[in-house]
């Protein structure tokens, strides 16, 4: 496994997103033992970058990660997120990045994760009711106190990133980025490189679509968020299957799996990018981490880079309103 720097924070080239172990997908939360084995296997393979959030569950994903890292905390750059739980009374899925809420959130995350510090603390979504300068200042205080090592933003737009960075250096921005979600290339990615901020792509496999394994949505449970996702419905689904088929064709030429091919393309976009593919299965984490050793030819990269954007929006309307891109 190779390692890179997100600003001054050294992480494995490929990380592990823990969300799906507890939240969002069919069978999430049904096999904690396998999820813990998956985290342990990732560490054994050299993964040092693990991502969670208080909203996943809520709370249970941080608890799971905390149990898995017991005795191995020093091997991991641990990232979690605040701002999608209002601890003042509105509860989960309510934006709140007020300084007082951040204070409450960090103490809960530290307790659940079983640690005395968080390596990378992200604002999960931008809170339009709290100036980003106040949010950045609150995290800066936590950094000064040793409870947090680095400040991150998730799905923030250029103006928010620049304003936050002026208060305290932003180490990384987490956003959806993959072969079929490339909207940040025009405005966000150039700014990150100007300010020397790392990029952490989540859903680098298109919520599993780019693996080629999803040919129907019939197996998705009602609670699986892909069930109503615009990219997984109707004609959009059928059009997007053609993108997955093109990735599969390049993968066959490269002697890799489609998932490894999609991740290898992402790694080729720069040494300031550390994707966090999510899984709850040992064999998947083994497959994903092996992408670090896949070398795509210039022809492969050109073919993949010329694929069309996915048909359909990345999120339903309610969730999309929380995104800055």
C-alpha cells in the first residue's frame, strides 16, 4: 500500500468507508462480526484511513468502529463528521454547525470511538444558518485543545472552502467523485490544489454500480437508499448499465476487476486524492485495496475519462439541497 499526504496528514492511498456497515444499504447492521473482521483485514493490508460519522445509525457506526479499533487505534488516521445531528433538540438529519453543537458532538464521538482525539474532523454538510467562519473557529479551538488534529469539509463549494480555510487551514474536502460523478472537476478541484487541500472521494464506485455486479434493483430493500436514488431508477438505470459495461470491458483488458479499474482511474487523477470505498465484507476490502497496484495504460485512462456522466442526479431532491458543488 502506498501512502500520500492530505495537506500534512499522511494516509493510505486507499481508505475504508465504514458507513455501509451500519447505515444506508441493504443488510447494513446485520453482521457486526464480519464488519469488524473487515476493518481488521483492512488494517492488516496497510489501510490506515478509516471514515465514519455520528449520523451513521445514528451513532452506532462510531460505536462499531470504536470496538474494532480497540488496541489498534495508533494504526489509524480516524475521521468522523459533525453537523447532521442537532444536539439542541432537533435531532438527527437537522443541520447544525453552531459552535455549541460542535462541542457536544465531539465529546460524543470521542466517547463512542474510544479515543482521546479525532485525526480528521469534517463538517458533514454546510449549515446555512451558521457562518462558516464560526464553525471553522470552533474546530480550530478543538485542535488547539488536542481533541482534533485536522479540519475537513464535506460537499462544500468553493466560496465556503475559501472562507473556512482563511480561518483555519482545511486539510481535506470529502465529496462524491468517481468515473460517473465528476462535477467537482471544474470549480472545486482546482481550488483544492491552489490551497493545497486534499480530496477524499466517497462513493468512488458509484454506490456499487461501477463494480458491474448490480444488474437489477430487485434485491434492494426498502431501507436501502439506492431504492429511490435517481440513478438507480427507470431509464437512468438502463443508461447507466452501459457505463458499467464499458468499465468492465477496460477491466478485462487491464487484467483487473471493474471495481479495481474504477479505483485505479481515480488514483491516477492525482497524488492528493485518497478515496474511501465502503464495504462490510472482507473479500471486498481485499479487492478494493489491491487497486493500489493496478497500472492503467494511457489508452485505458483516456477511454475511461471519455465516458459520459451518469444519467440522473446523485441524490433525491431533499438530500441534494444540502450539497454545495
